[in-house]
């Protein structure tokens, strides 16, 4: 608050003096306060690979023409001062997991201790002193990377002063003036390049004869080796609607039609959503961060099309559906047929069993032959499924004929029998003369 504002507030409270008196008093008060003994701090030292510090910051950027506030995760190695920064759309626990994994993969290792503030994604309860009740999933992550978490004293930012300084440095040097990028991935790639460039161009604050990058290279052998990605997801139970969708974080995601009517578990990662039912994946999508969005996978609805083929034309999941070229060509050809939708559904129904590449190849062969019908495509798939002809069955020698039969149908007359009186028993009276003549020829 400025002195002018203070003076105006005092006048509102009934002060009748002038501004100069307020200014002289403020000057004297400031001098007396400055003469008092300031709070002292002890400089800290960290051995190589001993500790890192973690914190969040909020920065404003323009992504694809839209001004948004991104949450930037900051990690800093305390010994070498090497820094890592990555932007996210949320500050939730799965983002914490992803930031740690990407930082440790970049460092090719981690430290034995991690210093944090009392963020809710890590600490569930704060007790006296350094005692904390940590979140179960957060402890699982720390155990995976062999890190001992240490929480700062509330309102004591100096206990992780290095990363606090990094927040200000990154904001001033990297986010000023306001950045304009096409996507979050582009922003994160740019941030990583800037972190490396800064480390190579600036000297270490204590070892002034070396750069931060040089100190980081020397610290790397002392880091705990990177053991691979932690399966860092946030699990939430959900129900499947009759439209084969699951609601999560104000958005909807499609699942297999067979999952309707039974509960599922939504595993939310930093950049993707995995939906499981009884341990089996029934849906996986890129994560949406807006509100009211519906993310479809058209293949989830193919079994439903077998009963309702007409939905292929106007179904929301199939809007702007990009099929492989040959399949798209057959779909365009079939649109002019009365049963075109049904035939296209028959072709699509082959994908779960034969695979998309096999069906696309069969469609390409059919198009090359100038045909565009489902029976032809299905026949091609069947032939490719079992391309080798069955083996020839050789006739055993004992069953082979020694005399080849003669194709002479007149010989069958020799099999006709006559009665004792020279007549055929099955013939009518008017047919007996002809039968007698035949018998005489025999």
C-alpha cells in the first residue's frame, strides 16, 4: 500500500493533519525498523545426490490463440543447481507423479531426499515439528524411486529456497514476455531446451569456475539410478451409461459396448485416461482438459452397429471418422447401395478378429479388382487366413481299379430281369411285347 493510500485511509478515519506529517512519520519508522537486527539465516550445503526440491508455479501463456494459466512443476537438484520445469493443465496428484518421472528420466537418476511444501497431493495431515501423514499413493511413488520425503515447516519457504528462486527465475526469463505456442507439448519441449541452455551458459553460484551443467554432469554418478516409470495414476470408480460412455472430470469417454451395465475404474494419468473393468482395459483415450467434451473411439460401437447398421451414417461416434484409404473408398462406394450400411458394418466387424491392417489389405485388393462388396472382402480375408490348399489324399493301391469303367449307359439294359413266362413282372400288359423283344436280344 502506498503512502497516498495510507493518508487517504487516515483522512477517512478522522485524521486532520497533512500528508507531509504522514510521510515524515513513515520515513522515521522505516529507518528505525531497518536499524533493528534482521532475522539471520544459516547457509546450507548439500552433498552430490543428497536432495532435490519440488514446487509449483502458475504461469499465463497463449496456446493456439487461447490465453490459459498453466501449472508449472519445478524440480531442482540442490548440489548442482540443475533445474527441470514442465507445464501441466492441472496441479493434481497424477501430474505430480508424471513430473517426477520425467525429471528423474532426464536426470537419469534421483536423490535420496525430496524436499516439499505441505501440498495436499502429498501431505494429508500436518503434526508438530516435521511429523507428517503422507498420502498413500505419494509414499508409493517415493518408495518406487527410493526417495525419503521431507516436508517444510508451514510458511517457511526458505527451507526450499533454491526452488523458490527457480520459480522467479523461470517466470522472469522464460515466461516474460507472454509465450505463444501451438500446444502444451511444444511448450514443454521449449522449456526443457531453455533449462539445458541456461545450465550450460551460467556458472555455479558456489563453484564459480564451473557451469551448472558441468556440476550436474559431475553429480550424475552420485544419483540413485533411475528405475523406470512409476505407474502414477489417480483411480476413481465410475458407472457406464447406455451410450457406452463414462464421465470423469466434467468430460465423457467411450468404452467397449460390452462394458455397459457394470462398474468400471477410471485410471487418470497426466496425459491419458485408461478405463478398466475387472482388470481388463475397456477404453483408453488422450485426456481432455476442457468441460463438457465427449471423447469417442468409434471401434467401441462396432458391435452395436451389427444390430443397428443405420447408425453408421448419423451416429455421433462416427462423425469425421477417418478410416484407412481402401476402407474409406469402399465405404464411399457402398453409400449408393440400399444395403450399403449393412455391408460396411460386416466389413468393420472383421477388424476385431482379423486386425485393421488385414482388413485394409483385403479392401485394397477388392478395390484393385474393381469390386466393393462385403462378401468379396470377407472371402479375401478367409483365403488369407488359410492360404495353403489342403493336402492331396492319395488312393491306396489296394483300392485302385484294375479295369477302368466304360461310359456306356446302354449296358444298364442287361440288368433287366424277365419272369418265367418271358414277361417283366413290373410291366403293364401293353408294355410286355417290348419287354419280350428286349429279352430276346439279351
